C-alpha cells in the first residue's frame, strides 16, 4: 500500500468526521440510488447488505480493503471509475451539509484516488474519478 495517507491515517473516522458520527452516511445519500451501485451490490462483498467497509475504523483500514478490489479488465476499470465518481459526488454533498472533513483530505486532495493494488493505481488516471 504505497501512498501518502496523511496525518489522519490511523485516526478514528467516526470521531473526526462529522458526517460519520452516526455511522456511514452514504446509504442516506443519492449514492445508494446510483445505477452503478446496483452493479456493485452484485459483488459478493456487498451481498446481504453487508458493506466490506463496515468494520473500517480509519483511512488505513479503508485503503487496505480498497487495495483488494479486483480491477483487472477494462470493464472493471470503467466500473470502478464510475463508482468513484458517484462516491466523490456524494462526498461533496456531505461536505456541503456537514462541512469539510479533515480525515478525507491529503496534500494531494482525495486520498482514495491514490489507492494501489500490486503497486499499480486501482484506477488510471487517478484524477479521472474527480468531477
């Protein structure tokens, strides 16, 4: 996992990001209704309403989970980029509602665009996930 996680890598997301005070906010956003998420819900990791990120306590945990996402084919890449775009958009909406979250910021912006698997970026180009 070669990336700069920032000062909040090991800090509790729930304790430092107001949007997460009551748990994961994404199911309460338009993200849950996005067509791409219906595809991701077919993933075994999301079956039976089980989110693979549910036990993540900090950014480092989230990176570890993301670094295991298969993205071996162009179709996987396309789906991941689309999913990250929708996630980014939902995050921007949460930011407007709850204010900026220091946990999800690094010197290069969104920390998740730099997730790597086997030494290669999970999505390429990384900035393709930003809208």
